[in-house]
């Protein structure tokens, strides 16, 4: 018998001063049996970073044809594809052909650094690709709970994550930013 996903109910309050986006989201996230609490929380932070009324969670680990997060327009065209983790260069190139904008959110410390070192040369050529590294995300895993109230304040590309027991700072490192002018 297959192990079922664990359901998390999350109230997320976002104040993104950089993008002038402010919103309250009641989210239901399914944590795949092979997913860690850290990865689940990185998906949540990625949602906060790119929050929009049309941004939704995809099937992610359960389906190779869907990302962790995506945003589509009214015609079904993919405006934004957000992948969390360390996808293959081949998969990223494929997705860059399907979506207007692609963002890969890395985490995992040294492993993410090694992934970037191995893939950066090829990925720097993709104009619609942004790559963000979230260093030191282990503390996020400790605040994961099945009923969570969390707030994210984003200013000057810094993320302040507030939760019931305190807060923590996340400083995303932009390794590559999309360049639509080329």
C-alpha cells in the first residue's frame, strides 16, 4: 500500500514591499512522502517570493510534467514556472521553451553550490531563466507544522519570516536573473 501525502494547512500573510504585493493566503499543501519539511517550507517561501492571485501549486514531485509552482494566463499559456531543488539542465532547457519565465529556487547549501558550478555555463545562456539560491534553509524545517500561521515580509530582496515562536531572516542569492532584452 502506498504511503499518502501529509496535508498542511497554512495561513500565509505576505508583505512584498519590493513588488508592492500584499496578500493573505489560506493554503493547503500536500507533502509528498519523499519530501522533507525543509523542501516543503522552501516551496512556501518560493510562493511568497512570486506571489500572485493566479500563482498555484503544481503536482511537483508527483508529476514530472508539472512544476512546484506555476502561473498561467487565461489561454492556459504558462507565464511563470517555478521549480524547487536541483533539476537537470536538460529539464530546465525544456521548460524554458514552454514558459515565458522560469525560476529555479535552489537550497541545500554546499550541494546547491556544486550544482550551480556544474550547470552554470549552459544555464547562463537562457534569457528567460532566473536562478535563486536560498542558503541556510534548515531552520525553516523546524517551524513546519500541519497547522501553521506564518508571515513573510520582503524588502530589498531580504525575507523576514515570522511565525508563532519567533522569526528568521533569509537572504536569497540571485545567481542568474532573467534577461528579456537579449
